[in-house]
């Protein structure tokens, strides 16, 4: 589109995707008039105002628009020298549907995992948390927004990360790892957890691992108390027998 808002060049796909009147498409036609009769341009007074959130430095703008026929378009405006601009219309229907399906899948996953009493998380091969459930948030006393996207050592702390590192390395090497560890948590809390790391394989090998962690603190403390009680009882029986 030239600096005078008139169409200078186009391709056949432009006509197909925008739904403009093919008979009206011609060089020199005012783009606003042309687009006004199409579904893409029905709410546009001037194509220059089509995309609202433009980059102040590059002048580039982007917007997604869903049409009534189910097609989703990615519309981008690119300024060119001389005051004109190029607009591209890309059919991203499949990508949009996949993204929507992924969001729904993640919503269901969170709904299920948040109801579980165990800590569930996913860590990428770069050692970055990509998922953490509600119990994980409560354990570390921070929201998922402060966990997901963070490196392991940023969440665990340097000392705890060193304690976990051998097991992390084994999981990223492809081993299923089970171990028990007493862990220092925020607020000077100490908890004992039984952890399972399960490697996640992609086309190029291990691309991350799933972590399932169960709080066994009370169980271990109870077992330890019973052991002490048993030892104490044995000692009492021994002493009474000797007497």
C-alpha cells in the first residue's frame, strides 16, 4: 500500500483470505474502501489503524483475527521507505487450534495435579522448571509464576541444588531415579521427601524429566520414634531381667 493509502501490489492469496471483492481489486484503489466490504476490514476505517499495538521503534504491528468461517489470520503491518507499508495475512488456523488444545490440556492437567497431595513438576534439559502443581507451590511458599521459568538452583537454593545434582544428572542421562532426602525449605523448615525422577524422551534423546515428590516427614519421624521406643523397651526388659 502506497503513502496515499492506495493499493499498489497484491497476490491471489490476499483476495482469498481477506474476502474482498475480486472485481474491485485493482491498482490505485483506496485500500480502506476495498477492505470495508470484507470481513477482515469490516471494522477498519483506515488500514493504517488496523493494528493497534505497533512497535514504536520498528513501526511493525501484529494482530490475530478469527473469521466467521473458522479461519484465523495473523495480520502484520510492515512500514517501508517512502511512507507506504506492506501488510501480510497468514492463515494460522491450525496453529491457533493446536494452541487452544494445548491450553485446554494444560488446564485439565493442572486441575488433576492440583488435587493431588504430592509435589509434581517438570524440568527441561536446561534444568528449568516448566510446570509445578499447587502442592509444589505450597511446599516452597511461592506462586507458580515464581517457579516456572526459573532454574533449579534458583528455586532450590545453591546448597539444596548441590544435594540434588547427582540425581538430576542421572535423570537427564536417562535413568529413572528414586531417592529420599531431607530438604531445607523457606522459613527454616526441614522436610523429608521421597522423590522419583522419570526422564522424558524426545527425538533427540532426553529433553527433560518429570519429578514426583511425596512428603514422608511424619512417617519417618514416627518410625524413628517407634525405633527409639523399641530400643528403650528392650533396654528396660534387659535391665529387669538382669535384676
